[in-house]
């Protein structure tokens, strides 16, 4: 049996939203660096870097490196949309300014009430 005779070629399909060429000329490199720095600063939590993502994608659209798209379809119409998302304990402490031992000291300073 020779299976070499029955090769079927599947025609290539273009991406749904057009091509996404690489930025070989580095036209948006500064903005990529800002996005990456923001992501590192916020421990890879993208909700804090929405403005940077928006600026980067706008640069790509302006330079013809991606198809123009409405930011509302990309969920980037309001950069502050997720800014007030409930923060975890660690994030709350970082935002308030965490000092080791203060919360324990404050618990000891609260007088205990005698309920007898």
C-alpha cells in the first residue's frame, strides 16, 4: 500500500481579524516596555495595566500593525473599569502601607470587655 498518492492539501485560512504582523521596526517598542514593566510591578495582574495595553494597541492600529478595532469590543473602552475591583489582603496592606507588627500591636491595645 502506498499512502503517498492520497495526500490531501487543506487550503490555508487567514486569521479571523486579519494578520498580526510582528513589529520588526520597533515602532511600538517603548509601549511594549511600559506594558511589561507595569505587569512586573503589579505581579502579572493585567487589570492594573489597562491604560498601558490600550496605548500599545492604539500604536499598533496607528502603524498598520493590526486591524483597527473599537476599544469597547476589546473591553478597553474605560481604562479605570477594573481599578476598584476588590483587593486581596496582601494588596490592601500594600496600598495602605504595611508595617510589620502594627496590626498585632493594635489588637493588644484594644481593651477586652468583661461580659459578666
